[in-house]
C-alpha cells in the first residue's frame, strides 16, 4: 500500500475523531462563534504559530545535517546506558515486562493509539483552545509545542540512541511493524531510528495532558479523555518496543518544562531576552579586547 493511501487513511480517521470531539466537547455554539470572528484569534496567535512553523521546518529540513552531527560530531551513543538505567529502575526491564503481557487485542489497541490516537491528541487542543474567548491557553499550547520540538531536536543531535526493538530484537519485539507493516512508511517519513531520547511521543502527549489540567474549568471532560489517551500513548511507546522507560521519564520532564515555558513566556519576550543576552555578551567581548 502506497504512502499516499496510508496518509489518506490516517487523515480520514483522525478527521472523524476531531469532528466528533469538537461537536461533543467544544459544542456547536462555541465553534460557530470561533468561526465568525476567527480573524482576531488568528492575529493573536500568528507570531507563536510562525515560531512553531520555523522550528518544525528546521527539524524536517535538516534531517541529514542532524544525522551527520549526531553520528560524526557528538557521537554520544547512550543506548547501552539507557538499557542499564532501565534495569536499575525496575529489575527485569520495564519494556520487557510490559511486552510480556502482549496479546493480539492489546497490540491492535496500542498500534491504534500510537498512530491515530496520538495524532488526534495533538490536534484537538488547537480546535478546543481556538474556540475559547481568551487565547491564553492556545498561545501556551503553541509555545509549549515549540519548546518540545526545539529542545527535542537539540537532544537528538547530542544523544545518539536506539530504541529497544533496534537494540536487542531477541529480548524486545518490534510489535508496531509486525502488527501494522504499513506504518513503516509513515513513521520513517517523519522520524529517525535514533530519535529516541527523549520520547517526543511522551513529551507532547503529556504536554497536552498538563494543559488540559490547567484548563480543566473550560473543558472538564477533555481532562479525562486526554489523560486516558496520553497515558495510553506513553505505554504504547514501550509496549511496541520503540522507547525505553528512561525516554518516557525524560519526555515527561520535557513536557513539564515546556508547559512552564508556554505559560510564563511569550515569543516576543523570549526574543527580547535572547537579544539582550547576546548584546550583553557582545559588549563584554568588545570590552575584553
């Protein structure tokens, strides 16, 4: 099956989930109001969206450069270290323990969650927060995602690591491609086998959950649904043999940091801070000459 067909199937399933959730959780009134005065909402979040777009563009357009840097410049292969840390944290290895409970039904569930549920989890908050009268949560969402991708890209350049399925195919099973071979084209188009530490599936999913907690007074039902999906995504990364338990812990920490950045900073504020810091360093260097 071609990549286009797999992508179309993903789009159809996720779109159906988004429309259903929007009608049930957001409500027709909020949706109609958001569409009727969408201009000021877009203007408000334009700069944060541009920042997120730049980070995503840099990430996707520098895949080859990033791979060369991590392999030839930094070359810090921490796969063995992650394996040993996992065994210290939980004797018997967390991933192996989780995979020991595998069944056809569980595998199908976690494959669906990892691909379709994850996409829905990341996209729905944009609709939900766009429909609010205040744009605080939407701006925090966008900036939190920007921080996730930016810091994640930096970590991927510095730390070279392979997931359990690539580290030891005997001890750990690659259940994703065994159960859903078509997903290989999809995942390979957006990810690299060494993009492991930290788990962005975990960090982005937990970011959505933390944001849902902060905005629980706006969408109380979304908190429960996002918790179920986010925790399921986290478990799926280990059940399918993609990430280590250490990656999950690091991803959760990255989510907390990203949400903190999202609610306490703005893009313009970060820009001014960076410019001020660089100006200070330049002046200091000039005086030291």
